[in-house]
């Protein structure tokens, strides 16, 4: 079941990272600009945010299993639409739908874990999920780089559709209902709004959630800008970009593995503090490197690896601590967390790409601002 939930949570990195090597080719085939091609990332993130905000509270009323089955079925339809899209406008629309339906799986998967565990156990399970889902950004760009030649970017969306079919079969086989009827909330707009309002009023929940979400913004600045920085600015091929991207993604899995071994020995709050401190340090170093030594490409690549590793130590602990504050409304809590995460992810790409392929300074600036805001959000949880 945990592997299935991790696969559901992996839809975001899979649907982002697998087609990244083909982003320049996509723009050329559809006769559109790089900025318009990047819009397919932004609309996907907006869809992820909207899907979670809609379905998280509803899952507190309807249970977890039915939304998972519905969302994954519609995800298959959206994948087919992306694969056959005749224009950038149609592709952007289907990418939004793909994000919307994928968001259902992401939010409900987190809620299922929150239904069944708490405290150190939850932190450990979220870290294990982080390890499993880190295989997605490792494998996805390598697969995308290998497939972009023989099957093109449309074929990559076909592969994603096949993975959605696998997800649906796994949900039907391995994920039982985890929310008993006696713990469900009334299904009406007032109750849903009340649940969302309740989690937003919890100061520590909001602090941990913003710490995670803004930290994700730093990592997504790297994700969205790296194809152009590594390929166009540094001059590497799509295949080398895929390899470098995969190596950086390994950092998330390594940090998650370390975290699972430390949970129980070290409090999640302390581990989160270490992760946030590392994020800020990397943000400052990346800014200094891009401004003072823009030709030291190897150093920037090292810092990209450190950025993903730092987020790997932050994400599982922040998620567990946030949802531990709102166990009675875990679906709504998961929805707000995911919505903020992907709204920030939708805002970041245009900002990180302001320099085009001529400079990495915009990306570094966004990374630095996000890491500082993440640290500020974490600091609010320390007050009594």
C-alpha cells in the first residue's frame, strides 16, 4: 500500500521531469516560444493546487478510496489529451486537467498516512515515501532523455498515460478505505469551509506548511530553469542534462534515507531545523556563485545537488509535523499544504526564467528568497 501511495505522490515529478528534456523540442514542434512552452509547467502546477484544494476537504467527507479511483481514471483521459494535443493552447489546457486529476492522488495519499499514523511513525513513513518518490525524478529525466529521440515528447505523454493506468490498478488492488464513517465530516460547503478555516487558524500547522511549501519553491526554481541553464548556458546535451538532473535527484533519496534512520533518535523539529539551515546556506552560496563567479559551472552544479539534498531532509519532517497538528481534518490539512506548495511552484518558473539562457542569476535569486522565507516560516513554529 505504501508503494502505491508513493506512486500516486510521484505523479507530479513524473509528469514534470519526464518531458523536461523535450521542452525545447516541444516548443519547436508547436511553433511557440520557450516562455509559452514553460507555461505547460505553470498550468500543470496550478492544476495540482486546484485538485488538492477541491478534493482534500471532500475526502474528509466522502472517504479516501472513491476520490482516488475517480481522480486516477480522469488522469488517464488527461494524459491521452496531452499526447494528441494539436497546439500549445490545447496542450496547456490538458496539462491543467492532468495536474487537477493528479492532485487528487497526491493529497489523498498523504491523508491516508495521516489517518493511520502520527508522531515519529508518521515522520518515518513520509520519509520512506520521499525515498520511493525520489526514484521518480531520478528515473524520469533519464527515461525522457532516452525516449525523446525515438518517440518524441508526444510518446512521453503516452508513457505517462500508461503509468496512470498502472496507478489505477494498484489503487483498486492495494488501497483500502482508511477513514471510518464515524470520523467523516458533513458533505456541504459550510463544513468544507469550516475545515479549511480550522487548519488555517492553527499557527504551528501554517508555519510548518509554509516552511515546506516555500522550500519547495526554491527547488522548483531549479527544476524549471535547469533545462535552459544546463543545456543552453553551460552547453551540455539533453542526455547529459538528464544524467545531471538524475544525480541531483539522488540527493533527495539519500537525505530521506538518513532522515528515516534519525527519526526516533532525533526529534523531527530538530531535523527540520537542520534541513532549513542547509537550505539557507545553499541559497546564499548559489547567489554568490552566480554573481561573483558565473563561469564556475561545476560549483553551480554542486550547489544544485546540495539544494535537492537539503529539501529531502526538510520535506518529510515538515509534512509530518504539519499534518500532526490537524489529525481530525487531515484531508483539509493535506489539501492546504499541497495547494500552497503547487501555487508557489506555479509562480516560480516565470521568475526563475527571466534571464532566459543568458544568466543563472534569476534562478539563484528566487532560490535565495524562497529559502529565507522558509526559514522565517519555521521560526514562527518555535514561539509559544
